[in-house]
C-alpha cells in the first residue's frame, strides 16, 4: 500500500512538473527555430529601436526636444525633425525651435531656417550664406515675424526679401522666446522608435532570450535549472515507464499461469 501511494505521488508530481516545463520547452523551441533562421528572417541585420528594450540593454537614448506647433508637435532627434509621429526633414545644426506666423511656419536650426506652408510644403531654406545671423542662441516671434538672437543682438526676418534687420525696441517688450520641451509620451515613444540605432539586433535579443541572459546575471542560472528539470523529467519518465512495463509483464505472467492451471 505504501509503495502504491508513493508511486501515485511520484506520478502526480511528474505530471505537474511536466506541464510546468512544457511552457519552457515551447519557448525554447520557438527561439531555437528563430535563431536557426535568423539570417532568412533578417534578425541579424534589423536593429532594435524599441525604447524599453534599449533601456534594458543600457543603451542611452538620444535627447528629444520639441515645440508645440499648429496643434501638433515638431520634435528633433539626432539631426532629424519629426512632425507628429513622422520623420519630416533634416535639421542642420542644433534645433532651436519653431514659430507660427499668419501664412506659414518656420523651423529654426543652428545653420538653417526652413519656411513651410500650413500644408507642410517647403517654401524656402536659408542659411548663413543668405544672411542668417550666427551664432543663434534664441528663437522668438516679433511683429508677426521671426526673430533670432546671437546672445547680444536680436534680428528680425523679412520673409519676402529673406533679409535680416536688427530689432531696435527693448527685447523684453517685443520678443516671445520659444522654449523647447519634451513632447508627450506617445510622441516621444514613436520618435525614439524611429532612431537610427545599430547597437542591438533582433538576433541578439532572441539569443539572449534563448540563453536566459535577458534576465540578467540570474538568467543563465535559471535556464540551467530548467535544463536540469528536463533531465529529471526524462529520468523519472523512464523510471515510470519501466515500472509500468514491469507491472504489465507481471500481470501477463499471472494471466498465463492461470490459463495453465
């Protein structure tokens, strides 16, 4: 009776551990297949851009600065402007801001200004060769026009002639300086996902998942424990099969003896 109860308990735990380990077996099988076909699936060339994954790997994300413009957000990251979620234009130099004017809006980078209609059609680009003051340290709006400051003097843009004139009035009473900020989280996440990375590939992510390294220092130890669990299940499965086979043989032998009698 004691042997029967022990065997029943042994079988019950074997089944429970088998169900628990099945999830890991499926997971390892999937990641193994992905790694086996990493080149075909381009996992070895596609870079990871998901911000939360890059943070896990300790990759420092570039700063994203933005300004609210025409009921949307104009953001800057690594020399690229984004209008809303979409990559919009190159930004030459430091992004300093943008202003909305009656007929158009203007994005200002350190080495260039860009004039756009409110349908986002480019009207004009102008840099230092066109008289853009240097260096630009502040951007603002004055008299329904663009004004910039080099830190000492402020200048107002004549957009029709693309010329600049010094602002003669007290700066504090004339200019509305643009203050850059961080965009809302939903915009920030999308802009950061569009970054041009190269540090981490999807192949490495799958490989780290497969090896358990994704969980940090404890990950490989955990996967070792799972591997040992598979070995235990295999051994106990063989033992249970042998015991069952032995009992079946004994029952058959008893049956033959009864027939002979």
